C-alpha cells in the first residue's frame, strides 16, 4: 500500500513537498522546496518538518528551482543523510543555487537582526547558512535521463524530459507489486517548442499522476510573436533614453532572453547598447548550460554545428562583483539589465528597480510567474508606490509583462499533455497552482475524460492531506475493462488455471465497480481520514 501525502505546493504554487511511504520498503520525498512570497512563506519555511528528516531514505528532485529544491539544505541541517537523486544538470545547478540561497538567508537574517535589535526584540537565525548548504551538496546524486534507477526493492525511478529548465524532469516511479503501480510526478512542465531544451516527454500510461497547474485557466500568447514584442519594447525604451530592466530567474529565463537577444542581433534589430547580466548566479548558470549539451534540442545542436553559439552576444557584459554591479547605476543612456531574482523579492534586481522605477523613461519587463506577495506581483498589479530596501519608491516606469517567455505550459499545453496519454490516468492530483487555476484545469481535464468516455478522478489536495494509492479497479473505465475481458474470453480455452483465476478476479472487481457506490468517487478523490 502506497501512501502519498501533500505537504507543499498544495493549492498554492511554491514549497513543493510530497511524502511517499510504503511500509517496510521506502520512506521518501519528491521535491523539498522553499515557500516564496512574504512573511507567511518565511514562517512556513521555518516550521518543523511534519516527519523526522532522519527517517527518510531518499529525496527525488524534479529540478533545481528553489521552490522545489531550496529546503533540502534545511532537511540536511535537521538530520537527513540520504541520497538526493536528480538529473546530472540539476545536480550542477544545485551546486550553485543552494550556497547562493544560504548567502541570501544569511543576509536576510542579518538585516532582520539589526531591525529587531533596534526594536529590542530577539531575531531568528538564518534558515540555513551558505556553509550548511555547501555541506548538503554531498547528498546530490546525478543520474542520466531515461535510465532506470533502483530506489528500493521493487521500486524503480526514471527521469524523463520536462522541458521547463535545464535538467528539469518528470519522475516516473514504478512499483513492481504485485499489483504493479505506476506513479508519475510531472514536475514543472515547459512549453512545447521553447528554445534550447527538448520538449516535455509524453508518457503513455500511469495509475496515478501528480501534475502541476500553475497556468490553469490561462493561455500564453503564441511564442512566435515574442521576439518581435521584445524588439518593440527595446525600441520604445531606448527611444526615450531609458533602461530596460528585466527581473529574470537566473536559470533558464536569463538564458532564453540571451538566446532571443542573440537572434535579434543576428537580424539587425538589436541596437548597439550594452546588455548586462548582473547576477553572479545567472553567469554561473549560463556556464552550466554550456556543460550540458545533452539537454539541448535538435535545433540548438544544428545552430552550434554551424558555429553560432546561441548564448553568445557581442554586447553582453557579465558583472560579477558588487562594484561592477553598482557601476551600472552610474551609467547614462540606454541599456538592458537582466538581473535576479525573477520575482524581484531578493537579489541585485532590487537595486536596479530602486534606481529605475521612478524614471518615466525606464521600462520594467516581467517574463515569468509572479507569486502573490512578491514585489513583482505588486508592480504587475499596478502599485504606484513600493518599498524597496527600506525606501519608498514611486512607480513611474512603464511596466510590461511577456507571458510567452514563461517556463510553464499554459492550460492548453497542460491539457494536451494529459490528452497524449493512451489511457487517462484514473487518479490525477493537481498541485503547484492557485485554487482558481486548479479549478479551471480540473474542469478541463474532466471534460477531456468525458469526451473520451474514460474516467479520471481529478483532485486538488489541501496541505497535509494523505491518500492511499492502489490500482483502483473501481476507477478503471468500464469500457477498458470490458475490452480486456473480451480479449481474454476469446482465448479462454488457452488459459492456464492461474490466468483463469485472474479473469475471475477481474470479473468480480468489474461487477463490484459497476454495482457499488464507487461512482461517487468519479469526480474527486477523498483523502484518508487524518490519523
Ligand atoms: Zn520550476
């Protein structure tokens, strides 16, 4: 019996954390990420884990983003010593992302300590230090895509492309049984046709699917137009003599933008002004990209073979040191500044926003998802005045968003991916989405099931809810069951006694499913009683 419990990214977007246990076989996590966005997220990160970290055998990590991996150093600090299994590129990215996250935790704690001291209060220590994050790196165990990895007796893992960021993967978990059971975690799913990376893989069958729903209810504009839109935004900003400030995740969005700027330069549409990548992390991530060509799609390979490096750009300037970073603010005239974090709630981007938000000639361009409670979210929602680094700043700059740069599939993309299964997974859990997005995607998937005459229970589990997973005969579409039985009946005389017994069992399950109250569970799964 497999028990699955949802502790994070449950009816929200950040803090991915799923606990999986089979008695006597394995006790593991899939992802262990930070909650992001505001003081509530801070508290949620500090709470004790609802299980003993030392009791865990292992963690399967879908990708390096901190909302999926960022609490692993904390897990280590609190006693976890098992393997963290991820793809090779994810391991390399974590090697720069975790210590950087530790530095941010330390800097935030120091800032809070001084504030608390002035108010005569006690302050919290950092969630974890850069050194603790460094120590946790020893747990990382990178494996290639598509290779079966034994996790425990009778349990195998296979990573498949998720097309979201470098190294991102869906995790396919095969429990040998009997009865055999396949559980797939989609991880974050990218857009089909996005540059550089291969598209998400298409699994055919699963008994249970845990999938992300970030962009449920929303549709990205076609990505074919985004290069032109970017060109227009640059043109418009530069004609006013302003700077274009782009908060971008250090991993993937920054490289996607360099890729598009490279393409604009090739077609003569990029004015000869400096392009700064002002984030030591983004610089390291760009280097890691070049070390992992096994993640690239065919188009990128062809481009490289022709001698055109997709992440090269003549006017590109990498600024690593604080001095170099500060010198950008003194620079007169147009420029493009790419800096992290992508939601503008941490990192150097805050300095660039402080120096540019009040200037009507400047533009701030958002290219990724902005979680409620972050500075990016406030700006996108029309704030006229914001507080940055302890200072009130008026918002006079033009604020724009290009969602076609999103690293996530939109609702059409998510639904098409599920439609690609040969038979719909009978149980689908939606995670990593706000309630509205989940409602929309759930309705879409139920509509898909109705069209195909199949049954799929679609559920958006609440934090802490636990479900018991077994091959659910009562959820098998009756049509499929009938087909299987007919196929068997045609060969009845050739059956061994064991096979005949199996047919009998199937038949009795079939009648039980057809007769019983199982119908009620068709739309939504119900959690186990809280123990
Ligand atoms: Zn992600």
